[in-house]
């Protein structure tokens, strides 16, 4: 009896352990921040953390879904760059062009994602290679379009990045809402369940006749869409799109996902873990700033966190 | 009965099939030759002495990195940290007083950084079962941070003349760095193709479970491959710093992708256990020729990146089809 | 319901099916029997839409059909319970049961509460106690099989195919399964039942179709055929021709002794003695721990207790390197997963366990290696284009011969073969039996793990039977009969 209940609780911790660890780390960081600076626990600073985390949150939300299927999307960084320059280039200061430009870059993100999925499905090339190649193509197109900052956004467009609804940063509210919606989608939509099934056992999914093509088209299109959405918030923040603005996002978008307990092998994890991962990374950078630790060291810490996270959560698959 | 059928098949097939096998096996070399001929036809200056030596100078550091990348891919891995190792080695080259008296010290420090990075990668992958992508991504980020912390943003200082010569001078018209690449290529090809270590690399990559059941220390083999990749990347970083002369924090940027593209294009299978150093080097050569002819033809430099992206997907699709 | 005619299917290097025919009616349980490698799995996968036939036609429900994907077959009401389950290990039991057929409520959303409730009810109706909230990975193999069966009851099944459904369940669970199948038959479902256990076929099936070497042999009503006739149809020849004569001399010295070995939670306190010149069979049901015991002896799995004595030394822990040094060879059950490096060539695979003889100071001697490979190819009649032929393009039988030759070269004392004839054709089978006997005659102790009873009876000088991780008995000489083996393998279950 005891043995069984122990095994149960063991399974529970195994299943949700990553979340506990991340929450624990979040608390630890918050305490540290509280100790090192009296400016840490202020409304202004918390708003600041929320604002800064928006773009990372959006792009890693899309990334989570591709990773859940056992894939990955390495084209998000270039997609963000391309969408950024197109958005501000097309708008070019004209308030009337904002809506069409947003529609265009969002549609483009979806289209690029569909192309990625099509290559994965029909060329049967690993997503890593497909999206790596796509990333290069998109970066090239971006640089053909402009080598420097392109166009500008009209006044007021920075509302997305700096505005408030109900006293909270607009972007953060949107991001959290999207995370909750996606979590509900993954749990309650059939397509959402199939994302897990395909990541869990791709061959089994095929034998069960689950719609792999449809699922992959959806997740890569979603990832492309989220990359474009990220670009919109970036442009709002900086006022202009730049051709390398997304470069770092390709790899940093993966950090919150794996820190949040989603396995690169697919099938296990979820977007709420990723959201915690996003806030962990943002809080970490914030606290390190208060500790007067330069951004160089922040990189080191981030890398170490990835190493620790993946080697803690990793599942021993070795049978022999 | 089925045996008899098969034997007959193989006998009958030998004629036409051999020709097709030849084409399949040397598709890559043929592609390279065709590419060179096309480029020469379109742009007469392509085969000019200046352009050729320019291409060879560029090819050398990439070739060195590809050798290491091939080892890692052969054991079902991937090394994203090579560019970061290169940049760190280059920073090391400028971190002393810029005189030849420090050349040896620089060499030891730089290669040491590469070997240690490789060791960490290998340990994470083999002992902790971390996916190679994440392990090398993490070491890449850590190295990047350490580098910028050390240089406080921008490196200053000079590359000692010794490395300048290694990176950009020639002997009898052959660039020094190409000579180094050639020597390394031969050495590591022999290691891979002619030694028991090389055979164990193939077995470990081809089937890790089998390797273990054959008493092969698969973990050790895997770790060694990452160490080789780290060390070679550091060397390539030194040579590249000598080629460009000025060092910033991003020497070697893009080499992680380019080296993977070249290896995959050269037939080194991402699923492990298949491919050769020579194949990877031909892949690197194709990449350099493509990059160069893009410029020679007068296309904007951005097309290089676009073509690179298309080429990697097409090459991978080609090998998928061939395997099927 | 389902009529298959003139169906053929080839894979690189092997013809899996040719001129196959099958006729299954609604409301019958139709047995599909044949030896390993007869083509049952390929036929199943073609019916399920996984493989496309090269030629021939499938008539389903009066219409000529072609299923381009498993999804299409599923939509037509075809459900398969594969021997290797199709379960998503990290999803719950309830979700697995209803996957592809989700219980949905408001706005088409998946209703997890309803799913759980229906799953619980279904499992209850099936007569098993499985927590629908558990993840499949946490279940025992037998429970996983019951979940697979529950899954089949959800779909609107019109044709149900079961591939060795009783391989991992026993006693009470088998009864539950048969009750279900009878109910489905009464509902007019067509059922194809694949099994090695002839007694089950006589108990529950209405008709039987026999396959051999990828070809149709016969279809009969169960009432019109006896067990012996069925075996004769399956084998199609006198089995004794396949097996070389057994050892006549008295057994030699003890070569290896495993004492009280426990491993992997699947083997408990198992002891085993292997003698020179003897072929010992390790028999038992799938999951009895035979493979794990072999791996523990070889060093592929850690021993949690016990010891292995070889070469006058006792080891409390073995390792593959040590085993190979001591002259033990292990031909694993899973040829592709644990045996061959598929992309490497024949020569490299043959010499993989013995790199010392083909190298000097760490350098490979390719000429010597090729010479050895050519000799082995000739002596085992391995059909390939030469030493440089990658093994991936070869047929199962020839791949197996590559592995046999690998270990035959290095094993000086003991050769363990785990299901050595699985998925190979008859010619290769006879060849492998002959090699085993030859090795034994040279003084090697041969240990063969096999689930094929005729093979065990035909080959073994001594049979050790395992049940639930322990040794349940040993048979020699005239005592080696299928009945005795089955009794020892299932003893406690029958009692």
C-alpha cells in the first residue's frame, strides 16, 4: 500500500517536477532581488520585467508547439527580422498603412510556417535542417530588402510595447492570454491532443491514422505567426524594423521551452512551463542587473541554466 | 531459392547498375566540377589566379571546422559551439602583446579552450544524455558570455605576425592555411578510415546499442569526437584571425551552420554512421565556389545566404531520397 | 467481407508475399497461421493500409478497395491490434483508448471527464481493473494489452485483426479476451486472429488460413482439420529434415555457470549451466525473462545479484568486453536494433567483435578484413555483392548469417543465440541450425533462446524452461516434448 502511494507521488513529482523546480527558482530569484535592491519590489520594476518579457514569451510560445511534436523551428529569428523590416518599411510612417502591413506580415509568417511544414512532410527532411535552411533564405531576403533600419512607424504605435490595460502592460496581457488560450487548445482540442501524440510516438500516430500532415502544418504555421507577432511588438518597442533584430531569438526562444520542462524529444511538457521559463529568464536578467552584473555574465548564467535544466530533466532512455 | 534469385540479380545488374552506382557515389564530385565549369564559363575572372587563391584561403578554415563537425555528426551529434570556439580562440590570439614571442602561448591557450569545450560537450551528451543540440547550444552561449566578459565588449590588440602569415600568406602560390588543412584532412581521414578508432566511430554512430554490446566504450568514442571538433574549431579560429587580421567578438560567425551544411551536403548523414572526411571537404568546396560565383556573376552578396539555405534543404532531401 | 486475391509485395532483397489470397466473412473468427517469416505481418500491414501491395486486389464489403494510408483503412472500419502495441506512453489510459475517437462536448472540445468515465466503464465491462488516469508507461505489459483490446471496442470496427494478442497475457485475461471476441463475432464483426498457439485456434476460431514462405497454402474450416494436419500444412515438409542430428557423445565439461542471477527486475535468482558440445535451449513464454538473463550473462544488463563463472573465474558483474575476451558471443533478438550497424558493409559487421585480428597497432588491415569477409561469405553462402555490400540492402536471412558469422568467429567457449531464426526464410533457417550444430561439435556450448517449440524440440540436447523470471525446470533426452515444455512454462498459471 505504502509502496503504491509512494510510487504515485513519485510519478506526480516526475510529471510536474520541472514546474516545481522553476517555481522554486523564481521564488529564490525574487528573494535575491528583494535583498540586493530596494528598487526591485517596486511596481515600476515589475511592470518593466513584464514589458521586457513579451517578445520572448510570444516567440517561445510558438516554439513550444513545434518542440512538442518532436520538431524545432530555427527559422523564427530570421522570420522576426523579415517581418520587422517589412512592417516598418511598408508602413513608412503612414498610420493608414499600419493595419495592412500587420496583416501582411502575419500572413507571411503563416505562409513561411506552411512552407516549413510542407518540406518536413513531403521532402521528409528533418525539421532542424528545413528550418535552418529557411532561416538562411529569410535572412537573405531581409538583407535584400534593406541593409539597415527600414521606414518608420507612426506616432502612437509604441502603445503596444509601452501602453497599459487595466494598469498592466498591453503586451504582457496579450501574451498571457495567448498562453492560456494555447494551453486550453492543447488540452481540449483534438488537434492539440494529436500534437502530443505525434511527439510521443510518431509511428504509432501514423498507424492510428492521426492527421500528421495537418498537425505539422498547423504547428509550423502557428510558430511562423507567433514570430511575426513578436516582430510587431519589437517594432513597437524600437520604433523601426532592423534586419538583424530577430537574430538572437532563434536560440533564445528554445531556452524557456526546455527550462519549462518540455523535452526536445517531443510529447511531454506544455506551454505553461514555457511561460514560467520566460519569467525565469526575464527575472534572472533583471536581478543580475540589480546586482550590477554585466550582460556578458548574464549570458554565462543563461547558458549554465540551460545546461542544468536539460541535464536535470533529461530522461534516461538508454536501455542497455 | 531466394538466394539464387538474388545472386542472379546481382550478376545481371553489374553492367548498368555499376554505371548508376558510380554516378550516385560521385554525384557530389560531379556537381563540384560542373559548378566550376559553369562559373568559369559565365565569369572569365572566376579562374583567375587571384580569385582562385582567394577561394582557397576562404576554404581552408571552413575545411578544418568541417573535419571536426563530420566526426561529431558521425556519432549522431551536432556541434553548434564551433563558431563560438573560433571567436574565443581569435580573441585569445589578440589577448597578449601581439608579438611572435607569444605565439606558442596563444596556441596552447586557444587549443586548450577548444578541447575543454569539446570535452564539456561530449560529457553532457554521452554521460548526461543531453541532446547534442542543447548541449552545444549551451556551451556556445556560455563561451560567448565568457568572451565578452573578458574583452568587456570589444577586443583590442593585435594578432601576432606568425598567425598573420599562417592565415594569409602563401608558399609557392599555395596558401599556408591550405597546407595545414590538407595535412589535417589526410591525418583525420586516415584516423577515420584506417584505424580501429575510426571503425569504432562508425559502429558507435551506426548503432550505439550494438557498439555497447560489442564491448566498445561508446561514451569515450563520442566524447573524443566532440574534443576533436572543439580542438579543430579553435585552430580554425586562430587561422581565421590571421586571415582577417582584426578580431572582433564574432570571428567565425556562421561557421556552425556552414560546417553543418557542408558536411550534410558532402553525404555525412545526420542519423549517424555514414560519411567521410573527403565528402565533407567536397561539400565545403562546393559551398565556397557557390558563394564566390554568386559574387562573380554580379548577384548581390545577400544571395549567398539565400542559396545556402536552399542548398542545405535540397542536399538533405537528395540524401533522404537516395537512402529510400 | 474481405476478399484478397493474388496479392504480392516485395521489399529490397526479399519477396514478402506472392500470389496471396484470403477470404474472411462477417461474423467469423478467421485464424491466420504460419511460421515466423511466413508473411502474416506483411499481410496484416497491407490490410491496414500501412504498406501498399505491388500487385493484386483487395475487395472489402463487395467493393474493390485500395487504402493509401492507415487512416483510410481505419475510416473503413479496419482496426488492428499489433503485436508491438500502438499506445502513446505518456498519455493516459483513457486518452489512449479514445484517441482518434475523442469524446467531445461543448464546441467540439475534448471532454476529459466523459473520456475518463467511458474508459472506466469500458475497462469494467472488459473485466479488468485499470486506472484510466494512469499513463500507459506506468502499466504492466499485460495491462497494456488489455488497453489495446479496449481500444478496439471503441471504434466502429467491422474488421478486427489481432496479431498474437495472447503473447503477454494469460489465464483469466485470455478468457476475458475470448468472451469479447465472441460477442463481436455475434455482432457480425469479421475477425482475423493471428496466433502461434494452436490450442487457442481450435478453441475460438471458425476457419483457418495457412501461409508459408509468403505464399497461400490452404484455407479450411476448423472442424475439418486436425492439429497434426494443420502443423503439416504450416511446415509443408518433414520438420526433421531441417534439423541436423543431435549430439551423440556424452556432454563435455562445464564451460559456463550462472549462479543465482537477478537482473533488471525481470530475472530472479536464475541459475544455468552450459556444457561444451551441447545445444541448450532456453524456453518459456515471451516476457519470462529469457532475453534479460542472456543479456545479464553477457554483460549487456547489470546483474543485481548472483555471479557468472567462466574460465575458472567467478564474476559478480560481466561486461560485453569481458565476455568477448572470455570467448562468449551473443546474437541478439533484435537484429537491427542491437545487432547490425545497418549502414556499414558486410566486412565491417563481420569483424566488428574482433577488430584485433584485422588490425595492427590500431591500424586496420583492410586486405585481411576483406579476405576474412570473402571466406565467411563463401562458407555461409551469404547472398551479397561482396564484402563492401552495406547490410541494409540485404534480406533478413542473409543479415542474420552475417551476425552468426561474426560471433562464430569470436566465440571460443559459449555462443548465445536469441531467437536466431526469427523472420528468416526456411533455407537460412536450416543453414543456421547446421552452423549451431557444427559449433557445438567443435566443443562450444551453444545456448539458444527460442519461442518456436518445434525448433526447441528439434535442436536442443537440453532444455531449460523459464517462467516469470525464474528457472522452472530442465528437460533432457526423451523428456523434451512440446507438452512438457508448455507445462513448465505455464505451470503455476494452469494450476
